[in-house]
C-alpha cells in the first residue's frame, strides 16, 4: 500500500463519486477505479458500498478513512517541517478569506515581508473549508478565516472577536431612528448574506445569530461575496450584517450602525497544521500580536480546538 492509494481513497470517500474524485485528482476515472480496487484487494476488505448512489463507505471504509486522513496530514506536516528544519526552502503560503483584507491582514503581510525578506510569501484566497484541506495537503502553511471547523490535525488560534455591524442604504428610516440597533429591528427587512457558497461560512454565523434569538428575517438574499452585498445595500435592495472592519471601506452610499449585543461577533482565526512549530509560523503569530498592541485592538489569544 502506497501513499497515493491513500490519497485516491480519501478523494473518492470525500467526493462520494469516482468522476468528481478523478477531476479533483487530475487523473482519468478508469485508473482511479483500478487503484481503489487494488487497495481493496491488498487489504482484503470492501471499502465502498458499490450499489449506493452517491457512494457510501462501509463500516470498514469509515474506519480506514479516519486513519488515512490523519496519516496524509501527518505526512504533509513532516514534509513541510523537514524542509524548514533543513532550510531547504524558506517559504510561507497563506490562505485567507476575502473579508480579512478589510482588517489588519494587508499590514500583517507587509510587515512580515519587511521583517523576513528571505522568506518567499504567497497569498491564496480560499474559504475556511478549503483552507483546512489545503493545510492538510501541504498547499498552504497558514490560513486566516472566520469559521470554527474541528479537525484533529489542525491547530486554530482565535486571534480576536470582531464586532458585527449593520450596513444600510443611505436615508433608510432605521438608520436614523436609533443610535444602535438590535437584530429584532431587522426581521422585516431583506437580509443580504454572503457568501452563497461554499457552506458553512460567515453567512451561517449571521443566520445562527437570528436563530439563537428566536428570530427569522422576512426575506433572505444570498450573494457571492461582500462587495456584491454592499453594492446591493447601496442600491436599496436590503441590509447586511458585516464585520466591523468593513468600516475601512470608504463608501459614501452606505451607512453603518452598531448592534446592541456585545456577543454578536465574528472570530478571526489563524489555522496551522497541529505539529507545525516552524520559526516562520511563530514569527507571524508574534507579529500579529505586536500589531494588535500598536493599533490598540483588543484581543484574547487562545488556541481553539473546537471542543
């Protein structure tokens, strides 16, 4: 049994379809099917229920999947950390969700480059879910997102909790009636949420905030990303709950209001591989806390493992 067998098996198990798994792996479907068949013959077990659509794992397959994922993640960690220890390469690949660009992330990246000129740093926009997969595959080394996704191979550091605020079109009656608002003030309005896909996402955090308070917006309008949401707000199509860092967007066609509940927050989470203790990761985390102190931004650093 080889590592490629594990990668092929995990792709099929997660996609629950040989065609999609082959596309994900960038190989043809017939060779993929043969590799899975060889794996089952080597193990002398059946890993998939072939008659089910979509594909389902057998009980043995579920057991094998949980351990295969861990082994692949550990392999990626070992490769990354060995390169760093040996100074074969000094590079750092960073994944981020788009909304973090409105906060301190651009300043973090500039400062890190200034302080570490020998490190080749690359940036990749991707959802939090994609970041977790990319960390385990070794395609990125650190991710910045907003969603708490539990994974035994991933260390999550909650950097800070960012307040949620309301974005209104100019002249909306609600924007003039109160200095601060409650979510119940918004239930009769059209709520514009983002991103539409993939899920779970920041959109689910917003919807959960309403659900936790027994509230349901009259109409929900799902859009692809933050800029589209704000454009629709400006056009008078509704309102949107956004992170307070959006204040940094100097739009003269949108107003913002604070919410009255201090628990309405969205976390900024830094994710790395669980065993990655490389110097570059440590230096980036230390840099973030220095910048928070310089900017007088409150934070409560803690490791969040989702438990």
